[in-house]
């Protein structure tokens, strides 16, 4: 006999994984379009964002239907967490679109002559996103906690890039608009890492029913 | 009293009266029911689709069980009851004077709140209705009984004790046996009056999964006081209040965005 409620829960997980896969690809493509000045790839990221938006709506609809059926314990946490993770993924998709938009504009202008550690920052943000999603798939709270601790590193890289761009703009006023594009792109990467952190916090809640948001876990290096 | 009140072969008229897929199988048209002078159902009109699960919900005394029992004329057994309007199943009014009530109850089976297996073996509980319908050969009986017990998700639990008393089964197993007994004679409709209200959560979950499996073959109407159960198993939900049909629609809508304030108040637990 089929367990119909569990089938619904499995369907929700599956939809979330599909959305995660689209989101991860968008972030990847956005970074590539920025670092490789790929105009057509940047345009594709925007189109892919519609798919991610539709995923969010579908997940919310299914989650609401499942909530009417009174899920309990792990299932209850999964349904509520799914709605939050889908929102974070949708916002990650938006950040990818923002990066792609800046990549599109930058590809039409001469390169800025400045060394930025943006590929490293992008790599870190993407690794955090992948690790948070893996932690969700494998129901792995320790891995999720490890993701949260990495957010500081991305914040620091963003700060360095910001400072370098400000310094460059002071000496090269003709590059201000291009530097601002890079600044916005870096800020979007920093936001992607924040959303990955949110997902990781949700995974800890899913696995352990423990809410570690706003507890100082991150600021105290995981000691809270 | 058996869950399914058996008998006789389908008359030619009824055997050809099947609704097409997607069409309503049951049409309740302006039905009112009186217990003496008291009007318990007030001009109910409702169309129930084939091979879907419809839940009747509402506070005690709202008329949901009364309407359920109208669908196989169980209220005929109560003195001083009068019914106006028409209830058509497969396009034929089951309250027409020439309807064979026993035949009707073969087409429209029923499962009650309290499981009530016969004080016989598991095997004989299912065989009883089949024999009444002329299935005599042991090989035929064996095959059909296994099929019904499998369909009611009971086979694996009873296959080694088919000839033991059905009264030795757990409450949930007894209820599934009653469902097996009901489906043995292949009804079109199964009425269920709070079939899981006396069961623990595990047994309830099994009955709910069973109902969802059975709707592939049967049209099911269920009365339940459990909102979440209605949400889990039904496709359509009808909300009744003091004999009136307040709202009827897709279950997802009834439980997330009902049109009527009384429905909203009831499903939110503000009254009832």
C-alpha cells in the first residue's frame, strides 16, 4: 500500500532539489558571464530566472496543501523549511540576475585595469551554496553548521573588493561607472553567501529541531 | 448488520447506467429530509464525481451522516422519515418506486464507524457476500478473497490465519476486513461513516492510504470530524451546518480559502 502522505513529502523534496539545481546553475552562469565577459550567457541567466520563480510558486502551493494535512515532527519541519529555502533560492536567483545584468553592461565596455579577488569570492559563495544544498540532501547538520562559519570569509572578501574599488575610483574617475558595476556584483555574491547561510540554518533546524538563528553561533565561531 | 447490504444481480436498467469518466456519478437534487415534523436536511443539491473521494464535514447534528445514509436508502429503516427531492446514481433516481433497495445497497456499500465483522473466520467474512452472489467454486472464492484482502492491504497480515476468527484481529485490521468485505461484491460507491474515528494514528494512516488506493476503482463518500483527515484523503469537500449545505468545492480550496465565513469559522475550529 502506498503511503500517500509520504509521497507528497517526497514530491516536495524533489521539487526543492530541482529548484536548487536551477539556482546553482544560474549562479554559476552569472559568475562565468561576469568573469569571462560573456554577453550571451548573461542574457540567458535572466531568462532562467523565470524558471526559478515558477519553482518557488509551485513549492509554496504544494507546501500549503501539505500543511492542511497536518504534518508532524520531521515532516512539519520539512514543509516549513521548504517554504523558507525556496524563498532563499528565489532570492539567490535574483542576485544571479543582478550579477548577469552587470556582466552584460561590463561586457560592452573596456575592462577595468584592477586586480580584484572576485573569482575567489565567487568560488567561496558558490561552494557555500553547494555545501548548504548538499547538507539538505544528506540531512547533515554538522555540514550545515560548517557552511555558516564560512560566511565571514565572504564578508571579508567583499570588504576588500569594496575598498580596492573605492581606491581605484578615486584615482580613475573615468572608471567609476564600471567600478560600480563590479561593486554591485560583489555585493550580490555576498548576499548569495548570506542566503546560503540561511539555508544552512534551516537545515540545522530540519535535522535537529534547533533554531540557531540570532544565537551568536556565527559571530562566536560556532561556539554558541 | 453487514457493512455492505448485499444481494441480487444488477437489473438490466441499472447495469447500463454508468456515468462517463469525469461526469458526476451521484446527483443529489433538492433533497430535504424530515424526522417527523423536524427538517433535518434542507434542500440539498450536490453532484459527486465518479472515482473521487468526497468528504462530508460539519458539526454534530449538521446532517452529514443523514445525507450519507440517504445515498443507499439506509434511512428507510428509520420510522417517521420522509424524503423529498431526488438522488440519482448513474442517472437513475434511487428513490423511484421500482428500485430494488437490496440491489441498490449492493451498488452502494457502506463502512461504519465501529468495525463489525461477522463472528466468523477472516475467510468467511469476505466469502459471505460472494456466495450470496453465486460464486461457489472454491478456486474462484479463494482467488477473489485474496484479491479483496490485497486490495484492502490486509493480505500480508492475515494470509496465515485466514481460517481464524475475524474477532481476533486488531481494530484497524477488522475495519480493513470490513472494507474487503464491502468491495468483494464490486460496488460502484463506498460510503464511509467516520471509518477511522475509533482507531489509533497508525491504523488511521493505513485506512487513509487504503481509501486513496481504492478511489482508483470506487467512488467514495466519507463523513469525518477530522479536518486534517478530510484534507489528506478527499478531492472534494462539502460543509454542512444545521441541515444546510453551506459550501462545496475542491478540498484544497475549502481548507485554504473557503468562500463562506461559516466554513472558515468551522475549519478554523472557532465553532463546532
